[in-house]
C-alpha cells in the first residue's frame, strides 16, 4: 500500500467541532442554556459530519484512488474515471478551497471530491493525467 496523504484541514475542522461542544457544555454548567444548546448542537453536528461524510486521507495506488473516512473507505479505479475537474469551493460546500471533482461511471455513477494540495496535485497529474483533468462529462 502506498503512503496515505492526510488532510490536516479535516483535523482542524473536527477540532473546531469538539471545541464548540465543550463551550456548549460549559454554557450549560454556568447556566447559559441558550448558548449551551447552540454550541453543543453545532459541535455535535459538525464533528459527526466530518466523521461520517468527509474523507480524512487519500491513497493513490497504481490502479485506483482510495478515500479513507472514519467509518468507511471509497475506491475509484483510474479506468472508470470519466472526468476530473479542478474546482473552487467555499466552506459551505466543502471544507477546503480548491478540490478535484472526480466522476466515475462503474459500477455506477459516483463522485469523489479530492482536496487540492501540493502532494495531491502531483499525484492527480501522475495517475489520472492532464487530459482528463480538463475534460467534462459528455
């Protein structure tokens, strides 16, 4: 297995959720119930979102990309990739600014979002190739 590329912004986002939950608990303790509810709810939802739906690491094998989540992993073979476009995003859509939207069609249509870092940019260019990075779906 090749080396994992860990996304540190994922760790920071989970840490923000945990800190918000702690602030919420402190709010309950010092009798600021409204503040406690808001911060606790934000902290729990934020941490659960990143744990369940946002990958924390990526591995580029010789034939596939593996996205590692806390509870699962997702794999896409290079041969099944139909498009790989680099896009910009704000915090509302995805936790890191620029990312690659990888679309694969086998065994069914699916999407994988891969953040753009220096290491990942090199891996995407080496494994997927520049031709597919700009190509759109038919």
